[in-house]
């Protein structure tokens, strides 16, 4: 790693400060009213926009009520219900299987540990972190989605490429009290300004502390580094 940890820790704190000021109401954008709905919404949100998921779950959550309903739903019926969502067939399978486990092994309750959550079908560390944070008020790590991944690299907080090592590195840099909020701030900034293909560096609150600030030069989308 080129930049010393001490200065990356300062960088992380400054990023959090500035983004908190820019996005004071930053929070999760998926809609849910209980832990199971949260779990299902997060499973559905992989490779899909939260907006699309919210549109689909409005009817889904009225139709199915509790893990037994999902576990007992015929695969075709549940898949049909989700058919505007990416990978809906697989996601329907994951949801049915996860709910079966919840019924059989967890008395119908969404588990509250990382190990038990990641044992459920379709649940990786990212999904488990979201469910722990927003469903159980347990913050064990940092949710690294595509926005967190991209911004952390552009901002020089990490040179890692994949979510799990990025999470480990961020956990050493971001103050623990901000682990949950860091994700939401990155998502808001990633959507509003630091977009994947056309970051608006001229109008970015982080421009003067960002090593990837593009200034007047053209960005090279083909290089993949760090854009
Ligand atoms: S200066 Fe540009 S690359 Fe850096 S965080 Fe802002 S928008 Fe993203």
C-alpha cells in the first residue's frame, strides 16, 4: 500500500465528516417493515436497483406473510411474482430455501449472528451485514457494495479490489461508530456525484482531498484504474 495507514485514517475521517454534512439524512433506501422483509429485500437487491426492488416488494409483502408462506410457495409462483427483478428465478429459490431454514432451524425468526445468516441460501457477508445492522442493531462490519467499492478505491482508502478485503481494510480506517453510516454516505455520493462512468469531480465536496480528482484531464474509462 503506497499511502501510510495514518494518513488514510485521517482521510477516512475527513471523508465521513464532509459526506455527513452533504447527506445529513443518508440511510437505507430499501422498504421493509420487519426483519424478514428486510432480508428478502436485500437478497433481491443484488445486481438490481433499490427502486426496482421497492416497486416489486410492495405487492410481494402484501401477498406473503411470514417465512412459512415463502417456504411453501411453489417455485414458479414466487418466480413469477418477482419476474421484473434480475436473476428472479435464482432469487426465488434462495428466498424459499432461506425461509425453509428459518422455519426449521430458527423458530421462524431471522437469525442474529453472522454465521447463522451466512448459512442461509443467497446470503453472503454483505447481505448479512445489512440485516444485522438494520434488523438487529448489530454492527459487525462495513457493507461493501459497488458504490463503497468504487469510492474507497478512488479516494485512496484501499487498493484492494474485492469486497471482503476492502471491508477488512475499511474497518481499520473508518471510526467504528461510523461503520454503518459510511456505507449509506458512499451510496448517496456514488449515486449523486461520484458515479461509475461520469463522476462530477467539478462539483464534488471531496475534490481537494481525492487522489482521483480528474481536473481538466479526460478520464480513461478503458484503463479501469481507478475509474
Ligand atoms: S473528486 Fe471525483 S473521483 Fe473523487 S470522489 Fe469526487 S467525484 Fe469521485
